[in-house]
């Protein structure tokens, strides 16, 4: 982590994110992720406080399962 920006450095380190993926998570639940290997950008805009839901992780998992070939 660096200034609220993260990178994935090992397989399984961040769910289904591949090595080299990076992104940012907002305080109110929004998320921005980039998967360079799949040429994929994920953006989920939420405005939720307190952020007591797992929608961010579900969103990322469902998008990867739907569009990234295994």
C-alpha cells in the first residue's frame, strides 16, 4: 500500500486479482481496479457510510469470473 493505492504482488494475495493488478478503494465503498493482463478496468461507485457490506469483493469476484478466461 502506498497513499491508499495497492498492487497485487503474489497469486491469491487479493482474491482473484492477478499479479500486477493494481487499484484504489474509496472510504465510502467505491473501488477502482486494473488488471493489465486481461486488459480490464473495474469501477464501482458507492456512497455508503458505514461501509458494512461485502459488495466490493463480490463485485470484483463476479466480474473476473464472468470475463477473464481461466
